[in-house]
C-alpha cells in the first residue's frame, strides 16, 4: 500500500502518523524542515548582503556597531598619574607599568611630555594598528575577508583597546594580530616583540595558549610561531626583572596578584555568568561552535588553550575581560581562521551562518564595563547627563 506524506498538509500527516512510527518520524522531519525554512531565507539574504559589500562599507558598519556597543574611553587617570610620569623617568623604571616597555619607548621616541600629546599619539597609534589589521586581512585572506572581519570585530581585545585609549594594551593587541595574521617570519618576530613589549606576563600566557593549541594537528602550523613568541616573551620578562632589580624596584605585576585576588574572586563569585560572558562576549559563539565540531583530544586541547589558560590568569587579576581578551587573542584568531576556511566558507549554509552571526554580533551585549553594557554605556551616561541638567 502507498501512503502520500505531505509536510504542508497537517490532516494527511495526522492520518499517516496513525499508520506507524516510521511514517510519523518522516512526517515530523518534513514538518521541522518547513518550519525552519522561513528563518533560513532571511538569514541567507542578510548573509548575502554582507558578503556583497565592499570592504570600505563593511569596515564603516563594523566601526559604527563597535562604537555603539562599546563606546570610546581614555585612560586619563592612569595616563596622568602613572604612564606619563613613569615614561619621563626613563631609563629608570617607575612602577609595574614600566614593564610595558613598548609604551615607554614609544613615548620617549616621540617625546610625549604632556597629556594632550600622549592621548593624540595613542589615538593615532590605535588607528594605525586597526588599519594594519584590516590591511593584513584584506591582503592575506582576500577570499575570506568578509568572514574574517566579523571574527576580528568579535574579539574582546578590539573592544578593550577602544575603551582604554592611552593604555599599553594597544602594543599587546598589535603583537597578537601580527603573530597570527602576518605571513613572513620577520613580521612574526616583530609581532612577538610587540606582544611582549605591551605586557610580558600576558605575552607569556598568550604564547603558551597558542603553543597548547598547536598540539592539535589542525593548528600545527602555529607551533613555530608560538615557540618564537614564548621565547621572546620569557626573555623580555627576564630582562624587565633585571631592569627592575638593578633600580631597586620590586613592584612587578606578579606582586600585585595578592593585592587584587580578593576583588577578582569576589567579582566572579557574585556575578559569575556576567564575568564569564564578558571574557569572550559574542566570541563564545565561535568557541562553542568549534568545540561542537571537534572531537576527543582536539576538543580538550581547544578548551585548555582558549578557556582554561586565559581563565586561570583572569580569575586572579583585577581587570577581568581585558586580561582574558589579551591572552586569548592569538589563539582566538587562529581558531577563527580555521573555522572560516575549513567549515563556514565551504559550507552550503555559509550565507545563513554569516547572517546569524551578524544578528548575534549586533544584539548580544558586551559587558566590559561594570556592571555591564546596558548599565555602563546607556543608563550610566543618561544618569550623568540628567544629573548635569538638574543639579
């Protein structure tokens, strides 16, 4: 006997379901497929729209989105009380922040002697570094450019450099970008130097994260880069300790762990979901997708490299997502490249995937500023504005 099964005819489906579980299962599958179809079409159209845009329009839209979500902020107090006075004391170290020798050398090379010059120079540097990232993506990943721009926009470090202009994080950010996105060996070495010059301790952990990731056959090509970065970072850290010791200074970053440990653990325990979400934000979608796609040993390696190592440092230091983002940046970019080139780009559902990720990138909040995106960026600023009017 022949039974006709139609996913659009609920009456026929109901009758057919009475004839056996196999018929029911097929019917439900067809129903689910038709249920998802209305969603797949707009996602595909949105993805196609993004992929058709020129790089100039894509960058403009992403800049506007990041400005709306994260805003811009300047590390004014730290600049005035620590970074600027500390750089003026060079060649003597002034405090733990002197370990970020890239910024110290930069300030002295361009004779940044006041706050205005410092801020202007770091705004220019931030624009140059972001421009370098866009150039590297367009040059080395031209076929995957539209995808890679979204990966870059999803990094925690991209947000943190925007809300901490004037801080040494821009050197760490530049180094992490070069370490992964550059092709030539000399650029990789330069990236390792920049990474270490921004924060030697974070550079060591970032390099270790990448080294662990390279233990996977999928990411084996990054092993040499991770070894170079780890070697340079360790040498930089040792050199900084000798520099501090020779000047009679013992207030390195490691000495600050005990000072901020209680506050960090308190933040994690009182708002665990917010704290953990802030580490990667929408980037969690990338990491979780990769964890699902991988199996066995590869999955464990990925979890250790992109979650365990940066999390271990984050929970004992004061700056939460900023620390996690800096440490995970090279490994996250490497993961993004793998996901784009081997899974998304070649998939028949690539347009839907791009459309969905665009929506998530727009809607999912960033929680880099306590107590979160809404509070820090919208309500807090409205309250400040209204207070100025009525007080």
